[in-house]
C-alpha cells in the first residue's frame, strides 16, 4: 500500500532521515516513536506524498511518488486519512461541517451524506456537539473531530501524528480504542507518538509493530505488542 525503499530526506542542507525502508501492509498496525525532532512528522509526510524523498523511492499504492503528478497524488490522498498534530479547523463552520469538508471539496455530497455524518459523529462521541463551533471544543473533542474528518472518505490507511499529545490519559485511551476499532475494520494504521505508555496500553488490544527513529535511521523497537 505504502512503501519506502531506502529513502532519505534532507532539509536545510542537512540529512534528517537516511536509509529508511518501510512497508505498510493492508490491515497492519504500526507505532512510530522517537525523540522530538527525530523526524516522525517528516516520515509521515513522506508516507502520504506531501514530501518527496531526496533519495530512494516512496510508493503510494504501487506508484512512485516522483512519477506522479499533482492530480495523481491528490487521488491517492483520498485513500489516506491523516490526523495532524496541530489539527486545524475553519472556525466559522460547525464541527459537522468541518468533518464533512473533505467530501464537500471532493464534490461527493449526496443523499446519504447526512446520515453517514450523523453515524460518524456518534461513533466518535460528538453527536451532541455537531453544531458547535471549533473554538468551543475541548482538546479531546478537537482530536476526535480530527479523527472523524480523517476517516470521512473511508480511507484504506490512517496516519496519526501525536493524536493523544494534548489530551489526558482517559481521552488518549478513548482515541486509541477508536483507532484499534478502525484497524479491526481492515484499515492500516500508523501512529506517531512519543508516549510509550500509550504503546504499552495497546498491548491487550492490538498486535502492532513498534518502530523507532534513531540517528536518522528507522529501527524495530524489538517486540510486537
């Protein structure tokens, strides 16, 4: 689905990542960890085509990113849901309208949209907040809204960048359960996090591969959860 083959990425004249090889197979679950500034967000951007490797090959659904034009990358991005670390919303639109925005932009609104949206908002526990404006949301509500927006297009892959970074432990567990549920539905999941407690707590819920960025390289953390 998503493959990095001996990928390197340089930024500002220095090499941030080097010799990365990664395959996100259908239905797999991965954690990506490492210290702040190690390149976790950069690796995620390489995985959804926002960045192009300075060496090696990145492939989205079998196509080399370097050979894809903007339209081809945009089509591939419909198959990838991204939960950004600093989830941004349009403050003048309701939470429900923000969640539905990817469908609106893609011109895929239809008769089933409202019902599907209600079901999705219920699934993330935000049905009662559907008409609220983003500034009225708590940190946990914002993260759940960001997850809902990431999956509204029913993507095959979900990439989450520190999805529990600004929420308390109880909410982080709730978000983890939602991501595990998505994985059980067949979605491929990659979560970048520095929270080792979150990774340990996943042990009873999902079999996951834990990867670590260290010294610009990608390494196995040594055990499947």
